[in-house]
């Protein structure tokens, strides 16, 4: 009986879901990668989103799943900076560090490595661009809250596209420097987005694209923020230019405010942010299904809040509970779809993302 169960379980891993036919070969090589990071999200937050909305989540369409260990070098309950640095740069670091090894040596991120290989690169976030989960992919500092220093490092970043808040760290600075001028001289078209329609109307495909969505942190989804799914669709088209100079693209999409809702023990805030992120996953999967060359990975750097859906819950009427307001040591899920997706299964360390991607692309 156990043999039959094992057979059908294994077979189930390779069933192609309706509308999602693809090459599921372990050794298939993607051309593009979209890494989607939902801050603070563990299995419970996904469960809460599913029951709160009373519908299937986009990740349920993704045929492969794994579990990621989120600890930093010196803490089982990693802080967000070290957790995302591990994903971005493939190193365990200390709490508060962005883009640094344990010895405080700057480490290249997967976006920097991709850019070196002629991939176009981009970041979209619902926080300030200088905030942890975006900055870990291009900044190097021992203080993840030194936002002005982080902003100044964008001048040397290998980014073709960046969309998020935090403009004040580029213009209203203690050193009096307006960073928008040198960024423009480096080829960035700099835009300000007040609605999602602005994203499309102010884009010059011949230049790099930098768009600010707020002076500081963008508003919450429940307060009218709408740009994440639209900006992501725009970025997919903007970066998807294959020629002799451009060898695919690597896009990072960050839903930062899910964790902010959890930190406030505000389940409505948290779940509405996940709803926005879920809509964005749907946009990405639709692109990937048509493209056939795009690997999509959906995960988080950490779980925050110790969220639970408690007894007495009913669809759309949940009984929520949080155990804390900081990062927990809980494993977080990793969902994947597209060429090479099957290597992101099983239990693995957060530092393994980079090595797995290097293996897929043949990078050294």
C-alpha cells in the first residue's frame, strides 16, 4: 500500500495543471526570472488569505513547492535585512546587514551577477526603494536603516528599472545632495507615479526607468495604492527585450507591507496587502505561461507575527491571532513555476537560492 501511495504522490508532482503546460525538466534553463518576495509571509498568512477571500490563491497554480530555512548567521529569528541578504547574495550575515558577508565584505547580489551576464534587471516594491527587501539586492551596509547611504548607492547599482517609494532619501538629504541629477546623467528617466496609469504614459524604452511612488512609504492597498500589479506587468514588457546585448531579465517584486500589517497585529491590513500581492502573482504567471521561458519563484525572507487562523473561523469571517510583533523562526514556503522550477523543492537554506540559480544558468 505504501508503494502505491509513494507512486501516486511522486506522479502528482509532475502533473501539468490545466492552462499551465510547461517543460518541467529539472535541468531546463530559463531565460528570465521573476523572484517575488512577500515580506512576513508563512503558510499561515497564505491560509488566511485563502479563507479571508474565500477563493484559491495564485500560488496554488504553481506545481512545485519547497520549504526555506530563514535564520541568519547569529540568530534563529533573523532580522529582515539578513534574511533577504541571504536570498539575494547567497551568504549568511549578521542582523542589520544588507549585501555584506559575516566579515562585512560587500557581496554581489543575484541582480548584479545577472547584469554582468547581460540580463536586464529590475526591482518593484510597495515600500521605499531604500527599504530592506529591495535594498538587499543592490546596497551594501551594516546598517539597514541608513536610508540616505543606501540611496546614494543606487548610483552604482546595476538596475534597468526601479519602482517604489522613498524619494525623500534622494532629494531631502542631510548632506544637501540631490541624487536625481547624477542618476539622470547615468541614463535614468525619473518619473513620479500618482496612479497606475502614470506608469505607462511616462516611459521611454531607450532609457533606464526610475519611478517614485511616494516621498516616503507608499500608502497601503486599503488606502488606495494600486500600482503593484500594473507596475509589474509594465516591467515585464519593459525588460523583455532579447537581442545581442540583452540576454533575458531578472525582476524582483516585493510586497513589503504584508509584514507591516502583521507587525501591527492588524489582520485586515496584512491580508489586504496579500490580496494585492496575489493579484500581482496572477499577472506574472499569465506572462510566464505565454512566454514559456520565464522561471517564477514566490517566497518570503521570513515569517513575522506568528499568525494563526483560530478555531471558530469561517470563510470571510476569520478568528485571527498573533503571537508577537517580530520575525519568528518559522520555515517559509517557496513556490516555483517554469523552466528549472523543480530544483526549488524540499528543505533548503535561504543561501541556496543563489547557488541554485547559478546552477541553472551555468554561472560561476
